[in-house]
């Protein structure tokens, strides 16, 4: 029997300078003794504890403060009794702008293999907004750590990774992870959705918006059968060359052919629509919990 769990695996956001308690001690997002860390990007100071790292600039108060919570730190927060909803709510309350959110779906005993996604992509059995799917196989001096399939480019605002978490953690568990990484505007959009609809509902919503359907049973099993779809705003995603070609060349030709009374084309389009309606698997996102 397949077991599935859902969680946050990375959280990064910025807040206005002075929002955190940095008047008499280094700023802290969630309690615990802090110690100095190496600052990154344009910041000159950083502190952190078991739960988070904070980066800020001591001479530039106009700079926003950056808070980063890694997967390991999120796990420590959960063990300390902090729910992911509490963490998100606290961030939103102090004016967070989310710049990276990783949403993880862990599948146990599902018989899943990352390579399934690549093979289905090659046979046209994956529908996704991503323009590429790639395979990375990592090896260390201690041996192979498994395969990772990337749906999308690392430079894009949304990327899906599928990999063998059991092998990565050097266990014998049949443990595969499907992970959505949202950055920039997409991260901020996802953070707002998670704040209003919950981590699981919003995470699945955006994951389904990136990978609309597959012919992979274990991948489709991520979504419950009783979800109701709703669309996620495109937030001004630039039109791709392929989309522009479809809109300016293909669609007008099809429209002219339909207007001329082409029955074969009408029947073909109806068959395609019927096939997509009957296809099992996520095409768009689950509905908000409070709708």
C-alpha cells in the first residue's frame, strides 16, 4: 500500500528592516539562541540557530531582511512543535515576500521510479508547461546517490524534481520524492495561497498547474479522487515561441477550417476533448479548502 506525505522542504522570504527584534540583539524569526553565520548576496551580517538563518545589512536599513529555513531546519521546527501553518502565518503577519518555497510530496512503497517521468515525456505522455525534461545521475566517491529527473529549467520560476529520497539518505526504503520548487513571483504567489488554503492544498494546486497530466499511475496517485479543480493565475508569464506559433498560425487555420464546415476536423477536436475529459490524473489545481 502506498503512503504519501506532504511538507515544506525549503522556505525563504524577506521582511522590512526593523520587523524582527534587532534592537538589542541579533534579529530572530523564531526563538532559540543564535550564533553568527556567513552572510550571502548583498548582506553583510547573518545569524542563525537550529530553526532558521537571518541575513541583513547593518548599514543599509532600506534593505529588506532575508529569512531562510532549510529542509533540515523545517524538520527541527516540526519536531519542536511548530506547524508549517504557524510558520507561514507568522511570516505573512510581519509582511513577508516569499522568494523560494519547496513543496515536497513523499511516496513510500509506490513502486515509483524517477526515470518513468522522462520516458513518458519522450512518448508524449506528460502534459506540462515546462519546455524541457532532463535526467541527472549523481555519483560520489561512496557510490551512486540516485537519479533525479527535472521537469523544467533551473532558471525558471517553477521547477519539479523527481528523485530517490531513500537512496539519497542511504536507506533501503522505497521512498521517492516529487518536489516543486517555486521562486520569485511564483514563490510569493504560492506563499499567499498556502496562507489562505493550507500547505497541502496550495502545494498540490501549483504542482498540478505545472504538470497537468501524465500516464503514470503512481504520479497520478498524488492527487485524491475527490479534488475539485481551479485555475492558478498566470501572473504575466511570458508567451513562449511555441504558444505564439499556435496562437498566430495554427488556431486561425483551424478556425477557418471549422467555419468552412469541416466535419472531420470538428469530430477530431471533439475526440481530443473527450479523451482529455476522461483521462485520469490532475489537469488543474484542487479547489481552495474554504470555497
